[in-house]
């Protein structure tokens, strides 16, 4: 790679993050291998697996998912701080990554998380890779927060959705940002108020609260475990005839905030290149559509690949000798 240190900032976006796999595949095929990888939320999962040389395993897993398999990973939690405990997904990550520590990986890697209470941006650059990933993707209200070194952490997209600034701080002179929410930025426009309650996302929240109040989960489980599972799935994904489910309401609200923060931060600290897969028409929970998302990541990278290659070659000619020696 010569003396130019290349950074890759992988943004958050729930299931749309499978597009990061296509981005990485295309960059690597073109000989562009980042020296520094920083991920937020799903970006930390894909980036961490990439740096740990387990991207093949992650891609195979993603492509194997069906809607039924996705539901199988949703271990609903009745008494904790998140709808999903995340233990089943954690167990899956543990299969290949259990013994890996970030500081022992071949390249610099950081997972970005947010500390509960203080709102501090936390850069996880040491310790167990799996724990850092879990903390970075712990979507508030959906997944349980993760405790690391006495600090409770959740999704890093609350403070740094596309961590360009972290790449810069680690010494990257050329930063490529991957924004998988770029085609959602039109949300800033005004829209008329809908009078039909079926189009009101708040009704989904109210419905979920009503269920929680009127149904005792443990007794329902005893009477009919299958009915409970269907009820939770309906509240999670949302019935087709009465608006989105509670998870969609929460994540859509979260993504609106994330979009605003990302645009603000990238305006103040712009990357050298942006790869923006067009995945806005795919649902945040379409984990079973990995084939499409990976392909869109590949296509988005190819659209800007020539320009990235030209800029990298140009900047290599100006890399300081001291950096080249390092």
C-alpha cells in the first residue's frame, strides 16, 4: 500500500449493512486494502469479521438466512432492557471469534459505541472482538446494552453513525466512508399529517403497550407458547393491515436521528470518498435479502472505483517519507 494509510469507515443501518460485504469484496478485488477499519453498529460486525479474516464465514451466514431463520435468532426478552437479549446471535459470533482480541488483529480496528448516561462516544480498540461488536450494534430498546469495563454501552450510531473522524484520529490520510443510509436523506422534508390511525406509527407503540398491560407473558406462554411467539412477531415486525411494528417504529426514529447526525459530522469532517449503496427500498430487518444487498454494495463501489483509484495513486506520490517508512 506504499506510505499512504487508508481508512475505511463503515456506517450503521441494521440489515442494510450486508451491503458492506459487497463494498469490501469490490475494493479488495481492485487492490484497495484499508490499513484502518472503523465500524459503527452493523458496520462493526462486517468490519470486525473482515479484519479477523472471517468475512467468508459472515457472507456464507448472511446468504443462508431465510425469514424463518431470522425469526429463530430473535430471543425475546420479557424483563430486561431490550426486546431481544441477543444471546443467540452472540453464540453464533462466538463460534469463530470467541478467542479473538482486537489488539491482536493484523490491522487497526475500532468499534464505536455510546455510553449510557453520559452519551460519551466510546472507541473500542482493545479487548474481545465479539463484545465490542455487540456493544456497537446494541440498538436501544431492541438489544440489551453491553457492559464493558464497568460501562454500559449501546449502539454507536447515536453519536457517530459513519466514523470518519475515528479513521482520521488513527492516522488515516485517505478515508473512504460507506453510507448505507444515503438515499434516505430526503426525510428532512415536510409531509401532511395522516388522519387514518393505520398510518400512524404511534398506534403500533400503543398497541404494544396494551398487550404488555393486558397479557401476562408467563401465563400466556404456559397456555400457548406458539400464540405468544406469533404475538411477539406481530408486534415486532408489524401486521400488514395496521401499520408498522414497534421495532420498525423505534428503528425508523433512530435512523432519522442517525441521518441528521451523520450529515452534520461528515460536513465538518468530510471523507475523501463516499460509497453509497442504494438500499433505501429494503427494510431495516430484511436480513434474509443479503444477496441483493451485497450486490448493491458491489455496484455502488464500482460506480466510484476509478475515481478512488486515481485519488489514491495521486496521494501516494505525496506520502511523507516518515509515514512510508512506518
